[in-house]
C-alpha cells in the first residue's frame, strides 16, 4: 500500500531472520489476477491484496503476512487462504489482526514461529523505530499533499521523497532517523512553490485502502494536484494504528447531531472529518470507496446531511476493478470547475 | 461579424452551434455520431458552413462531450471542457434563475443544481445505463416503434405498466414478459417512460433537493412521455427549451467567446486526415494503452500513459 512497504520491510528484515520478498508494485496485472480468483461482489481491496499475494507466491514467498480488520476485511485472510490453497500454493498465512483486535501475545507467538531465535528486546527496539518512521512519513506526506499542486519544478517533491525514503531504509537508531526527518523536512520547505494564499482546498475522505493506495483510486490526488488544489487527507497508517479509537470517540462527541452510535470501520471518523472540513472553510469534499464497501455506503446519507447543513459540495466515487478512467477524469474536472465557480 | 463555434460530440449525437457576440444562435446542426466522431464533425461543419458567408469570422472554437479531447485537436479548439460545465453555462444564458437541470443523454445522465447562477452540486450516473437514451432507443426498436413516436404513444396510455427498471437487463426481460401477457403497446411504452424517470430520480437524483425552476434537457427531453412523468412525480413544472438538445454546444460556444484570443479559425477540415493508433506500452506490467493521434500522418498528441516512462516521440 503506497510507500508503507518500506517501514514494513524494514521491520521484518530487522527482527526476523528470513529472506524478505517485496511484493511487486500494483499494476493492471495484479488486479487482473485478483479479479480472476475473487468472488465478483467482494470489495476491491480483496482483489488487490489477493492479486498481490499470488504475485508474491509466484516470486517464491512461503510465508505471507496480512494485516486487516475493522470491517469485512477481518475475514479476508481466511477466505484468501482457502482460495490460494485451492489454487495449489503451499504457504503459511498469518493475519496479525484477529476478530478486529491486535493481540500482542498472538503476534509474538507468530513471530516466534517464523523465527525461533527471535529476540524480544531487539524486536521492541525496531518496532519503536518503525513506529517513528511511519509517523514521520505521514507528516511529510501531509506537507506534500498541501504543496505538491504548486511545485515549480516538476517532480521535485516526488524526487525528494524518494531520496528520503531511500535514506530511511538504512537507519539503525531512532536518533539518526529523527535527524534525517528534520533535515528532509527543511529541504521540503525549501522546495520552490507558487502557492497563493487563498488557494482551493479539498478534503479527501472515505474507505482506507482506496484512499491510501494511489493505483486503486486512479491517482486521484495526483489529478487534483494538477488543478493546483491543496489536499487534506486524514486517513493514514498512523491514524489506523494509533489514533483510530481516539478519533472515533471524538467523532461521537462532536457529531451528536448526526449520529448516536458508532458506525463500522472508519465511517464515524468520516462524519467528524466532513464536519471539520466544512467548519474550516474547505472548498469541497471528495468521498471515495471501493464498490460494495458497506460502512461507507451507510455513512453517505449522513455526509449528505452534514454537507447540506454547511453548504459544502461533496462528491462520491466508487472504484471497482472495471471503473472507466475517463469518467473519473470528467467528474474531477467538473468538480474543480464547480468549486472554482463557487469561489467567484 | 465575430462568431463562435461550439461543438458537443456525444455518444449518440453530435451537436454544433454558432453564436454571435450577443449569444444569439446564428445557425445550428444536430446529426448522429454513428460511432465515428471525426466523420460526424466533418459532416457537421459542412452543414453549419452553408449558413455562413464571408461576413462571418470564426473567432473561437470550443468542444465538449465524450469526444471533446479528440475533436479539440482536430479543430484546434481554444477551449475543451466537460459536459457538466457546458450544460450549466448554456442553460444559464437562457434561464438565469434556473435551480435544477435534469439532463438525460444517450449514454449518461446528470443532475446539476444551481443557486444564483453558480453550480452548487452535480451528479452523474456511474454504473448503469437503465436511465438513459440508448436504453429507450433499443427498446423502441424491440417494439418496432419509431423513437419519435415513442412519447406521443405514451401519452395515450391511461394505465402504465410497472416495469422493474433497476437494470436494463431486468427491465428488458420484464418488458418482454409484460408484452407476452397481452398488455397494450401504449401502456408498455408509458411504463418505460415512467421507469426512466423513477430510475433517474433514484439513481442520479438520490439525496438531491430538486427546486424549481427545473429545466429538462438532453436528447431524451424531446420525449413528451418522459417529460409528463417528470412533471407528475416531481409535482412541479418542468421546462423543456425548444433548443434543449443544443444546450451543451451553446454553453461551450459561450465559454469559447469568454476565452477568445485574436486568432481566426479556419473551418476547412474536410481534407485533414485524422487517425488514432493504439499501442501498448511495454514499460511495466501495467501495459497502458497509449493512444497516438495523427493529423495528416503527423503525430500531434498521445495520451493514456500512467507514468512518465513512456516518452512522446
């Protein structure tokens, strides 16, 4: 999922003694394979991850690690395990999340199984570094999203990000990681932009996988940036792992007018974020999800109500393996025209 | 006299409008696209040219509709814009206080909400063709009725049949069933018109507040049966402009006027050879289909690449 393979690989490489196989970048081939072996009406992340698992197995992997829960996704690894076994692959698959919860004891046992010589102290040390790395990456990403639409030199942000991530791969202690992060943050701030003070601002919310994997949302953020728009996105790994519960509780408190009970996955957070974006004078909201995503379908009428109360435009996209790219481009272009017209 | 050309190339029909500086329509044309936008536009230009003389100077060309990018290249357009914007601008020029635009075209349908002349919300149908013109025309063929007679026939019905219109495939099998049990043709046709309206409101219009004045346009707006059920179900007056099918072309012509440069445009495109070749980029397993557009055998543009690995040459 996006650049998160870097910290994931980093952690596994440091704590277990095994050969790590990096799954290839998602391409049309991935989704083609995933589509072929998935039930038709399952949501798209299932198809993407199944495709990726098959590609990894073909590259010689024999232990697969999945990380998912919160909605139907929690059952995915079981079903995927069965599909892959039926296809004749030999492997072990571990889902680090069980029944929607991250059980540390269970994860410890899994790691012990993969590598018997696993050192707990060393493990905790590198978990801490990885945690920091994800946090820093998300912060940098936030800054990039705000500014990449205004870069003067083409690709300057992406190039600098790749340079930073390359350096991140070889850090060995939290201090050097922190120094690197601060150094690169300064470099990012020095990159030339021509951002006007009152630029158009759009918030992107919705279902977690589709939001974070650019291939699955047809590079929506890139498309938005090409219209010189500042982008705000709340969902990232840092949110999913560490501030999910807090945000949901906050959401229930702050949006009492719109919902009484907690909704599945990130639906409650999305209501809260919509309100936040509206109150902070954003020009528009884009809600994206994979087709058939139940929690996000459930939240759409509520978002409509919030958007109506605050008079902020919101559009919805459902992405599937067979979505037409042209249709998406037309809608984004029209959305841009609309928010620009509203400004005037 | 300065004039401006707007071309709207849809999936089913191609529309062209030439306006003067005061947005008056000098001439217009409406022809079938027949799956070949380049030829259709060549034909369209010939028709439009008949009403022009040496006094008229084309100062701008704009394109919209699903083939806007390709035709924009062919005509050297100074503006290429999406249909939503074009329809809104076109309608606003005739009805400045419009609040809702219902548009049903050949292949897609949309709803545009406006307030004080500004687009505040819009939606386009996403996955389904059940509420569009192509479905109506295919069903007209199945019942061997001329599409022009479809609306008037529907008005004759006093008892429209209920048709499961969630999806074209189910709608068609339901339709066959209704015909086989002996329903009258006009009742079936009326049921179809009603189903188009219900499907539109449940799909594209879901959650949207439809306020009057309501304008209905796009090819399907010519169908008086559909119009009748829109009025009945929305319980409000629905306006159909005599030029409702030309709104997109008119809108893009106005946008062209606003963005005019001092260039003078030539409409002699008959002999321009225009072709598209698709190649598959082998840079990675994405296998992007790259469209290369040739004008007189010279590469003028290419698109379809996801990354920069593919270099234009």
